[in-house]
C-alpha cells in the first residue's frame, strides 16, 4: 500500500436520528503511518450529544468506520480499531489496523467514512433501588431479557421494566370490522411489562401501601391526579406536563425521560398485540391468562401479584383483569379512529382499561372500557381496583 495520505475529502456523517440536539459527526481525517506499517490514524469530531440522543430514543449506538473503494466498488467495515472511538461531544482519534484485516488500497481510489450506527433497544429498565430520596434513577436498555427472564421479584419491586412496541395500525374497539375505528400509531413506545406495584410506587413517592397490600401486587386505589397531576384540573391533551410531586413528575425528574400513562389507543394496541380476537389469546375466558371474577362473586379482597398469569403475545402481563388501568384520555362513550388519537379535549372522567379481579370475563376483554373521576383516590372503596402501567412514547 504505497500511499502518503488516505483520501478523506468530504467525509461527514449525520447521525441517523432526527434532531433533538442535532448531533453530527464531521471533520473526519485519515492519515497513514509513515513509514507505512498497515495502520491508519483517523480523527473525527462529534457536535451535540449523541449519548443523550440515544437515551431519548432508546437505541444502542456504536461507531461505524468503512473504507469504500470507488474503483473496485467494494466497502469494507472496520473491526480492528483501537483508541478513542467515543460518541461524546469533542474530537476523537483512533487507529485502524488494516494489515490485521488483510486490506490494501490505492489512495486515489479509497474514501473513509465515519458514522454512528444505531440499533433500537427492546427493553427499558429503571432501577428504583435508591428510593424516594434519590436524585436520579439509572436507566438501562437491553436487547434481550436477562438470564432468568423478567418475571422475577426484582422486576416487580426494585426495578421497572418496559417493552418496546413498534408503531402500527389496528382497529380499535369491539367491532373489528369497523373501519371508522382504524387507528394508526406513528411512533414506537415502551409499555410496562407489569402493572406498577406497591413497592415500586413507594420507592418513587415514599408513599404508604394502598388498600391492596403487598409489595408485588399492583398499586391500587390510586388517582389519576396522584399518578400525574397532583390535584389540579386535568391538562391532557392540552399539554403533556405533569405535576412535580406526582408519581410521573418524580420519575421524569430522576430519569430525564417523559414517562406517562398510555393513551387509550396505545393501551388497546399493546393489549391486542396484533390480534383481533375477544382477548389477546383467543375468544374464550381463560384463568391462565387473566384474573377476573370467574365465579360471579368477589372471591378476593385484594388484587393478585403481577405476572402470575401468562403474558399476551407481546410479553405483557395482566392486560386482562387484576386491576383497571388508567389511560391518559378523557372518557367518551364512542371511539373514533385516526392517527395518534388523544381522545376528547375535555371531559369529567378519565378512561380505564382492562377490567379487574372483580370484573366478569366480558369486562376484561381487549376492548372493554370504563371510566372514573380523576380525583378518585386512596380511601375510596370503589376506587380500590384502579391501577396503572407505564408508557414512554419515543420520537419518530
């Protein structure tokens, strides 16, 4: 490889994510070692914060270096790299050992490119173990479940886990042939694998156990206001801000991410998991998949521990029964389709979905709906079966 300088003119790579902080990779240079020993010194500059962007978009990032031979029409991806390959703001330098990869080029033919490669994460895990006095909670993204899976005590008490749900289209409501109810969700979102439990709620808020009692039972008797608005009149869908002392307010502050309740459309889309049947697993009530009032009378004073039944096809637990789950929307008697629907602009009650352990089988279907006053809170007997799960809508 008899060259003095490897061509790097015009090398620039925009990170393949839409702009929050508009991070880019620019100023790429590539220079051979002299005398030539098969190694190339490469430098590049990152503008903006790719790491922060990756956190907001829930993606894994890695540096991608390629050598493009314009004459031979070949592209080689570098694997033998050493040095500073970080994606933080600033200038970084590293070495590509081309000899180790058996590569040779003519300087007039080759162009080197440096870019940021991203891969969507499948799971989001929030570590709550520092408790209600913590200033921050670590957020970790995973491509696969950990050894032993998520259906263990750790992810029902000291950690919250959410599953990525891709954007898509479905028909909302009981009549799966009603095209007027077709909904398109344009953004992927994370949805809680489990309902938020007593222990998780207490670790975030420092609050006391609710009526349902038990660390791994869903947090019940919780108001919409306590979850996200702290007693003021409802602001969704006018704007998405939450009260600073609410559960969501504290979680947002300590994670830097805009966690919230799911919209009603997101909830049903996640519950159905691509199905059009009465339940996400079929058309017949099955105790293996849901906690409901199968005997026609209340057979439990409390909800059940989360994750005791089988999950839906997308791996989400307790979407049918156990406790009703709050959604963001104001309640309306009729549904409408459309793109990323947010429900009515005003109302008196908020939507709840999924049924509870006191509901009949037909009250726990993928389309079953209920509602309650957003101020309905701890101590209200009729509100003891209100719970919730987390959602995090991602940028497009």
